[in-house]
């Protein structure tokens, strides 16, 4: 018999090409008047565009977002927001910029308006992360959940294939793990399955025909569903392992997800057969793990931990770290199994 808890998160989503233009209207709807606009240094021009659209509702621009939100970066952004007397933060960019907005919200309670330009899905989750001395701490707090998200596929046209492919695989990882989460429910499972379908269809188009707005829109739609699922259920082996690898070896976030996902799916294959059938069907593949590997290959995304900078002698330490704190996963964690997974991922082998 069905039995579950479903908790809807209260974010307003405005989706479609041109929705960036609705930024002033959306800020006005919330009664906000002084926005600090956040971006990475590389996306400063986009932040300038947001400020131009906001006009007098711009308090200032802070283009200092950095990967994994170092605490010093968060502190500086909070101080700037205070100095500018900002009443909200507009985060325009990928997961790093949205993460900076969340770090401001965590301390000050300022509402965040997110305009994602990658497929990280962070904009739909109450999850924040802060890095102190190389150690990343994550947590959940409703305060950091963006109030409004503007999804404009036109803003993702500039996303190069090298970033788009791994970023899309990161979104797929949210969907795959949502399907076998301990607290999965029928709604998150629907979102996850539809997210996989959309991403699997759209990502090859995004990479092969970067200017195809239809494909960009479908990929962003899949990323929205993926982020929504991630925000509502707890993640398992795949996310924990990526967290360990990213934190301990300084590996790039989306690329680690890309390499590990097929192997985490293979590890859980027999323990979560229903979830894996749904993943395989949504991918249009015979097997979930192999379908994910083949998709990453089609996207020209990295397939091995070796090529993204993990030292081979780190496999042992990673396997130990990944198994020392138990958590829910469909197949219980065992050192030998995780070590084998990491070895396969290090070499970039196609899952058996
Ligand atoms: P990112 O935000 O670090 O962006 C990668 C690079 O791409 C940056 O240099 C950025 O400026 C550039 N970029 C972004 N959009 C672009 C565009 N449209 N055109 C050209 N360049 C563009 O990468 P990410 O993968 O989006 O985010 C990774 C971070 O997000 C990690 O710190 C991860 O932990 C976090 N994250 C958090 C959650 C959550 O729920 N809290 C979910 C997923 C990821």
C-alpha cells in the first residue's frame, strides 16, 4: 500500500525564453527595491545586464562568486550586501553563484532571486554549502531556498559544450538518486523520470547544436525537474561519493558527477531494480548504468577520474572515507565494492 510524506517547496518559477526581462516585475511583486546582483567574475557582463534591467532597484553588483562558496567569499558578499543596504540578492549564474546567494540568505535572511545559467539545480533546493580550509560543510535550511527562479534558455546559449555536458549529467544524477531515495514519493519519482527523459533527449542537441533554443529549453526544463527532486528527498551513495571526491581531491563538481554516475548506478543495479528500470526506459537504453555511460560519451564529457585529476593512489583513501559514516543507500556500503567502483571509475571502464 502507498505510504509517503510529500512536502511542497514554495518557489515561484517563471520559465521561458525572455523571462530574464521579467526580473524587475518579479522583484516588484515581492515589494523589493534594492538588489545586490551576484555573479562569477566570468559572468560579470550578465550581472551588468541584470543591473541594467533593474535600474533604480539595483543596489550594486558583486561579481566574486567562486566554486564551493569559500567562507571568506561568503563573508565578503554579506558585508557588501550590508554596506549597500540590499533588501534581496539576485544570483545570476551556475551553482556557485546561487550558492553565494544562499550563503547571504543563511546569515541575513535576505530573499534570493535566482537566474540559473547551468543545469546544477541548486536554485530549487534548500541545500547550502560552505567551504572552510578545504572542508565543505552542507546543510538544509528553508531560508536559503530562492523565492523566485527565472529560467531563461536564451541565457544558456553561451554555455560551452565542455561545461553543458557535465552540468547536465549532474542534473541526471539528482534524478537517478531521487528514484531510489529512502524518502522517495510518487511526485518526486514522476519529476525524476520526466527529468531524465528531457535531459537525455536535449543534452546531445545542446552539445551538437549549441544555438538550438528548443534543445536549450528542454535541457533547462529537465534541470528544473532534477533540482526539484533533489530538494525534496535525501541523496545516497552517488552524491556522498562525489562530495567526498570533490572535497578531498579538489576535483571539479559536475565532472565528478559525470564520471561516478554510471558506476554508482551499476553498484545499486540489483538493489533498486524498479528505479533502474525507470532510468533505463527514460534514457531509451537496455541498462541504466550503461545508458548513462553511453550518454556521457556522446556528450564528449569525461569518463574517468584519471582525466579529471584524481591520483590513482587516492582510491584507497576515498574508499575508506566513503564507507566510514553509514547512511541510507539501496545496496549497503561495503569497502571492497566501493573500492571496485572507484577503480572502474578511475580507469573510465564501461560498467559491466
Ligand atoms: P559553476 O556555477 O561553478 O559554473 C562553472 C563555470 O561556468 C563558471 O566559471 C561560470 O561562470 C560559468 N558559467 C555558468 N553559466 C554559464 C553560461 N551560461 N555561459 C558561460 N559560462 C557559464 O558550476 P555549476 O556546476 O553550475 O555549480 C557547481 C556548484 O554548485 C558546486 O559548488 C556545487 O556543490 C553546487 N551545487 C549545489 C547544489 C545545491 O542544491 N545546493 C546543487 C548542485 C550543485
